């Protein structure tokens, strides 16, 4: 396993290295605070049911669910709803995968969350445009930001030990293309993160593609299949109601109401013209 040694006593003649070192230390501190706040050690990530229960009570779920409510409160086309569901599912899986992988790390390894990983690379590529996507799945223009960075922390230095990719799409072609892009962009950062381990997290697979069985990849499988996750995800839209407002409509019902309101508007306008 290769690693990046970022000495905390960096050379003052390397301003970018100083900035990155200070920013990484700050992000690690924030990540540790989150770990302590949510009691990460107590999350049973080996049980799909327990992982779901944790996720539904997490801050991240409340944020993305609220965004879905706002979006579905206006009438959407079927295509717009399909896109919204795609990004919602991606963010939900990302949150679960990050938690799952965090629990598996050694005590001196910190796994940066997707937003903090993006923050780090925004500082690395200063001036590069941030591309905004629904539910916070943002990235950088011309650079595919990893979903997480695993950083081993010692007393006097930090070592980047993992480039993490969380993907619902287990298609062999998709995985092969993603791995090729990761290796390509790792070369751009050869001086900063040489030879870091590539970590893939996917749903549980019946058979593992050869691309994930190579020595350069460490593959983790979640305690649920793609089919099981899809069933759970569809249940959120069709049956889930907020614990705070149990009589609140589901996401599907919110969109149904929005479409009915939209359909009623032309009728009211026609009546006004007749009068």
C-alpha cells in the first residue's frame, strides 16, 4: 500500500503544501467530532435493518429527504422524477457506504466524508469550477473527486492511504471505466498521493467482477444487494412518513398533490375567460 506523507512541519517555501496540510488537519478534526457525535462505534453495519434504522435517524437523511420534499412539491415530469430518484438513491447509498467503511477502519485511520473530500480537492485545485448536482453530489469540473479519502494519522504526520469509490452500478463496463478514470487522475496527483490503495464499495454481489479482484483494488460489499436497496429506496417514496409528522404525506403523495394542483390551474383560467 502506497502513502502520502504530509509532514505537519512543512516547508514554508511550499505555500500550497502548507495550505493543504492545514486544511487536511482541520477536516480530520471535524470528521472526528462527527464520529464522536453520532457514536459511530455503536452502529451495527453488518445488519441491513440496523443500518437502515441508523440512516433514517441520521442528519444526512433529514437533509436529503427535505430536499426531495421541496422538489416534489412542484409538478415534475416522469423524466424529472427519474433523475431526482437517481440522485436521491446515489446520496443515500453514499451515506451508508461511508458509514460502513468508516466502522471498518483502524483506530488511527480517518475516512473523510464525501463533502470533506470535495473540500480538500477544492483547496488542491484552486480556481477549478465546482459542478453542482442535486442532493449535494457535487464534484469538480475536469476532475472526478473520489467519494472519500482514508487518512492514517500519526503524531507528526498524516498519510493518505485510500481513494474511495462508492457505486451502486455494478455493471462490469461501468466499473472498468471508473477504475480507468481513477488511475488516470491518480497520475495527475502522483506527487501528492502516490500509490494509494483504491477502495470500491458496492452492494452485495452474487459474483465479483474480475476488475474488482485485482491487487490494486480493495473491494468491500455492503450487507444488501442492489435489489434489496432498490426495494428499500422505493419504500421511502411510497410509504415513509416523517416520525415527527406521522400524518404527513409520502413523497409519492406530495408529487400527486402537486400534479393535481398544476392540472387545476388551466381549468381555473378557462373559467375566468368564460366569465
